[in-house]
């Protein structure tokens, strides 16, 4: 009996260690725009299945971080964001993940297109963290590589000056893509619509001549493989374009979803790509190898499908996203609307642990079941102390290590949701 008791004492700590390791493995960083895979999907599990009426536990709230519509990235115990202080100073800021305290701030440029109409001049993008370095694109087209620990600038490039870049009316909004040894961005315009740079030095690897695609859009570029080719797809001013990852050669284009504002980052499933343009509609193309190139064959197009700035996520066979203030579930390959529900305002969206997390333009946070069977709101709340006079809440939510981050311009809330 005593021997059995001793064995039990030995097993219990080991069991606890295994459980702790398993839980730790389920936690992850959110190192870039829309998360680890850039698709709005988190692999974290064990999250709260429901929130109290006032919302989950508020870990901390930080104010006066500066203006900005961009989301946050979370990595290595730090939170990174782009914010502007007035129109002359746009900065990357690093915060301590545990406290929200600002650790450093580095100016990368000024606010782009301040005279835009309608007028929403402010920082717009999300930093991309890659090891000891991060990459951020300012709204005026200033691309900077910084050290994550110190904020020291490693190298800089200008989309306008170095590549003859042409942004849309509302300035540059893209979040840089890191793919292997390259950083990929979309200057837009005739000289270099898309460029690949050496991520360590900033030296140009290739420039993609896609001048018929016009100015840069407001979405972020995506990488994927189709027909055995690595490629990048960008939703630019005149539509969707895919280029070869090796040399920037244009592979295909699709212009039917070109809208007044191309904001929705392309949603990809295998060889199918979905895009949606403001005041136009959403549609999907299937990429088919033909002769020496690729054809983008339209699968469907519908003016009622998701186009909103909050993007979309593909979960299984279904796409979830907003068209104006209507949240909907759509069959990804057929375009059939499975359900649609009016909510208070259009929302940015992420998926985790079987549920959708929404941040609406009017400042509400919602949890909705990710099911094609019908709309089911699980919980909702409004973060306290929302800044007044800042307009719509366009910053995407972020989820890292069991914590949900909600930003509204200069205010950032951190909630414990695990």
C-alpha cells in the first residue's frame, strides 16, 4: 500500500506537467495581420464558451496610444501596432504583453493622403513579426524593418520614391507579407505593382509589371500554392492579380469584383480564391492550368456577398463575412448563401475554437457560432471607456495566448478568454 502511494505521488506531478505542456502547446502568438497563417484563424482551444454580460475578464486597458485603424500583432511577449500622432508622425509602437506599457516607439513616416475624401487619415496597417525583426508599412508608403526588442531601424524603403508607387484614395493600408527570405508588398502603379525585397537588406529581388491592375488596393497580399506553383495574389485597384513567387511574372487576373474600395483580403481555399469589392459584390475564381499559364475561371459572382472591410474567414466548406451590416454564411465553392443576419454594424472577424469573434464598426464585441445551420449569437458586450469622436471601429480583433485584443484608435483592451 505504501509503495502504491509513493507511485501515485510520482505520477501526479508528471501528469500535471504533461497537462501544462499540452495547454501551453495550444497557445500561440498572433505575429501578423490576421494571425499565424494570415487567414483570420486561430488554433487555440479551451476558450470560454460564453461570456458574462459585461464581457470576459478585462486584464488591462491602455489609452492614448495614438490614432490608427490597424490591428495589433502579438509575439515574443510583446504587442506591436502602428499609430499616428497628428499627421506628421506615424510610428510603430511596442507594448509589454503583460501590462500594456509602451516599451518603445519608432517614427517611420507621416500619414499618407491626408486630404482624402471622405476623410479618414490615420495609420492603417499591422506590423509583421519575423524572429528578431518586424516589418511595417506606413500609410504614406514608408516600409521599415525594425528590431523587435529595441525598435531600431535596420532598413527603409519608400513605395512612392523607390518604386513609383500609387496608392488608392485612402492611402496605403497593406500589412507586409514575409515568405521565406522575401518581404512582399504592393506599391501599385505602372513601375512596380508588386515587389519582392530581401527581408534582411531591403534589396529588390524582383518587380512585377502589372500596370493594368492600377493603384494599390486596401487589402493585404497572400501567398499560396496552386497547380504546383507558389504564387502571390493581391487585390489591387482594378481587381485581383496572381504573380509567380519566383520572379513576379503575372499568371492571371480577375476584375469582376473590382469595386469602389477593394478592402477584403483574398480568402483562399485550395485553388479557389474569393474576393469582394465595395459597392460591387463578391465572387470566386477557380485557378486552372492551361497551356503555359493559368486561367481564372469564375465560379460565381453575387452583389450581395461579403465585401466589408472586416474581411472573411473560410471554415470547412463555408465562408463567413459581412456585406454592410449583414453577417452571412456562404458555401465557398458555390456562392450559395446558407444564412444571413442583420447585426448592429459591419464587423471584422476571426475564428477560434468553433466560434466567430466579431468587432463591429460601432464598437461591440460579439461571439457567434460558426455553423452553416443558422445564426446563433452566443455573447456580446461593449468595451468600457471607448474613445469619443474617433469614428468607426475598423481594427480587427487579435487572439494570442488565451487573450483577446480589441483596438479602437488610441485605446487597446486586453481580455482573458481562456
